[in-house]
C-alpha cells in the first residue's frame, strides 16, 4: 500500500466505525479464502461489514472515530486482523462469528467494542449466544401481553359459566 493511500484508508475506516453499533476484532489467520469469503457474505447479510486492514491503520481509525483509546487498542492488536462492524443490529454479525467459531474454531476473537467499552473474547462469546433482537422483542411482547390474555380468559370463563347456569335454569323452568 502506498503511503499516500493510508490516510484515505484511515478515513474510510473511521467513518465506518464512527457510525457502528458494535465492533468485533478477529484474527482470521488459518482461514482459507473460501471460508473467509463465506464468513464475509454471512456478516454482510446480517447487516455488518467485514474489513481487513493493517493494525496501525485500525488503531488510528478507531482513535480518529473516537471509539477507543489508541494505546489500549494497540496492545490488543497483533497478527492478521479483521474488523466486523455492525451497523444495524449490534449482535447479529457477532452471532455469525460465534457460530463459525463453534463449528470450525475460526476466526479467533481478539476483542470487541460495545458502547465505547472494550470487551474481551469471553464476553463476546457470551453475547454471540444471545437470541436475535427480533426474538427478544417477540419474547418481550409475549411477556407484556400474557397478563392481559389471562385476564380476558378469566373474564370470558366467568361469562361462560353464567350462560351455562342460566341455560340450565331455563331448562329446569321449561320442564
């Protein structure tokens, strides 16, 4: 890469990470080209971006975007590095990475950035096992709607009992 291209790459990475809901940094070493392309496609499908860049450029971009402190990040960046930037759903691209790690043990998680907090691989794996945003919203709606359904069922049951009692009473009067 030419020296004159580096500021352009840093600016592109800074713009990408500035608007990110979450950033996951992985070591893609030992992954084949086919495997890497499949992973990139899955991440993109889930609303994320998969970007490979030099560690120094990543550190500069994260500092420029105001996402993380350059000195903290530089300590964690070693070897081949790729950024998975989530722009839609914070967890969805991480779930793809977590599934890949479970199946093939690749790529290796380095760290992640959620709400300007640096998370280590253990916490990232725990987050990757969470259900998706839509599933959580569905569960929340179910929990919130549950009591009202129970109330309607209870009230409806009492009305049915009243109708049954009245119909039985009418039958006895008609005899």
